[in-house]
């Protein structure tokens, strides 16, 4: 478990409370309380005396302590520190999921002495109390925001096994050992012989090479986090929005017979083989004097530029026109597929006599669903281009990679210093010290409040 070496202030003795479930109406809402008064606050709100026992769920009624009137039938889940998520005494109150009801119960908790929790404050307390390290906290964030199954499994693996933290800790120990050899010979030259520069340089080179390989693997696999961008483009009224809705099995885009209905890009994520594919429905590509539609067309081209693949939707009843050829000539170097829509209106499987791209052509009817299975197969082929991650234990965040790139640079700088016999030995300790500070920061040790604020700002209140 992470040692409490963090210079950021440890949580004080305040008790915090927040609604841990999303806003809105649902079957169940959860109010989470953490801190020394959490059990006492629950006792004050319970309609009958309770004997709290960690891990034992108790059923009861909640009442307003002011007028004594019942508020809701609830479940109480008590957790005892330090074995709770935050490392403190905690209480969860599971109530019915009315938006006003959950807010009212939270107000009762605050009236009994709890303070409103800040974004991510429960997880932040878990970090500062040594229950998790900072890499595990970031995995919790990935679990919350993940749009694909593959990232979920990698994040859960790191949260459970501390895979990132173990690697960072091992790297920190290796660098510390080399730093210690250098420092001992510098500080006690009469008692400790100068270490073999070539040996230490070789060790640093090996560490830097291994780190470079890990970074390279993680860069290639960021698609698990960011997904594959797929833009649906074509002439107005070709049926882009209809195909978009059919792929999502929902009426996400407005569909009419009026050309130019879609004025802006609409994005939705579809999970395919555990990989998030973000589909972008775009405005029809045509010359127009309408200022709003012109902006939509401009954004369509921006979507094309940022996409890894293209679905070109073509009206099968009109076939390939000159403006289709012009667009396809522009995008033909991209990965894509041509979709001949409205095949139901033709009464047969539509064909394309001319194909300026060499892309596969799929005949579909967004209205009847005919051919949509083939289009889904093509999307699955995109997911198959993602590298095999069966041997991957974790996926580094962009923040973690940026700091580890600095560590790699520090190691390479120290190695260059050691292999040069004219450079004083003590200069090699400077980049190694910088590398150690970077690693400590990634683990959540000796981390400033500013760094923690930047990480936990993306958390929701209640987590």
C-alpha cells in the first residue's frame, strides 16, 4: 500500500457528503457520507435506533430530525475505516431515486454537520489516506469515462493489481540505486570508490530503452481511450442521417425529405468489439448561399480531416454525380466505404458502375435495414485494425505519458554525462533527481495541491 509521503495536506476531521448517483430521476439514488461523523449523522436521520456493523446492510426509514416526519424507506450501508474506500468511516444511504428526494436527504445530512463534497473528494481522500496511489485514482476516472470494454478491463486491472504503480515504483527504486552509488562516491570520496561509469551508463540506457518501449506500446493503443472517428458524408438528402440512426438503432438525427436538414455535426459513440467508434453525422456537401448551411458544410470538412475512416453515403436512386466524384477524389486516400442507400426504392441490389476510390461498396436501405449487417461488418473490420491488447496490463493516460517522456529524457541525459569522462560525475545526479521527482509525482508522493487539483477536477461530485 502507498506510504503516506504526500506533502499535500491530509484530509482534516471534517465529514463530507454528496449524491453519488447521476442527476435526474431513477430507481435508486445514493447519498455518500465520509468522515468521523458519518455513522452519527445516519443515526440522527434514522427513524429507529440502529446498531451499525461494517459490511452489514440495514433496512429502515429516514426521518426529518426537526419535525420527526418520515422521509423515505432506505438502506444503510456502513463502512469502517481504514478498510473503507476513503480510509475513513463511511455511510451510504440508498433511497428512492427522486431528484428532489435525494437532494432533500443530502440537505438533511448537511444540516447535521456534514460539509458538501468537492468534485472527486472521496477518491482524493482515498489517495491521501494511502488506500490507492495516483495511478489507481486515474484508473477510476477511466472507468467512469470509458466508452469501450477494452479500456474498462485495462483500467480495472490497474485498479485491482496496481500494475502502473508497481512499474513506477520499480523504476524509482532502480534510479534511486544508481543515484545512491553516485552520491556515495561524491560525498565520501575517501571511503567509497568512484563507480564504473560505463556500467552505470549501460544500466541507465537499459532503463531508458525499456521505458521507450512501454511508451511506444501505449501510444499505439490510445485508440482504446479515444476511439476511432468515422465521418458520414455525402450530398444532401442522400440519407446520411437515416444511415446514422440505423447504425445507432435510435432516432438521434432529424430525418426529412428536405435537403440540408442537417446543419451541424452530430456525434455518437458505438462500441464495436470493445472499441469505441465515434460516428459523426455531417451536413450535406454542396454549394450554398445559406450562411448557416455554409458553416455546416465547413464543419463537415473539419470532421473529415479529423476522422480515421469515412462512410460516403450515396443516393442509390440517382447514382454517382459529378459533385460525388469531386468529393470522392478529394478523400480517396482515406480509409472508407461507399454506401448506396435507398436500395428498397430500386427493388434490387443497387450497383455502382464507377468507383473512383477503390473502396468497398455496400448497398443498403436505412429504412428497411437491408444491408446494414454488411455495413456493421465493415465497422467491425475497423475495430480489427486495433493492435492486440491481450498482453497489455494497463493503458497510460496522456498525463502519465507526458511525465514518463520527461523521465526518459532525464535518463538519457544522465547517460550522456556518464559516458563523457570530462564531465564531472556529480552533474549526472541532477537529471536523475528530476526523474525521481517525476516518478514520485506520478505515484502521488510529494505531490503539490496544484497537481492533485488538475487530476481530480475531471471527477464528478460524489466520487
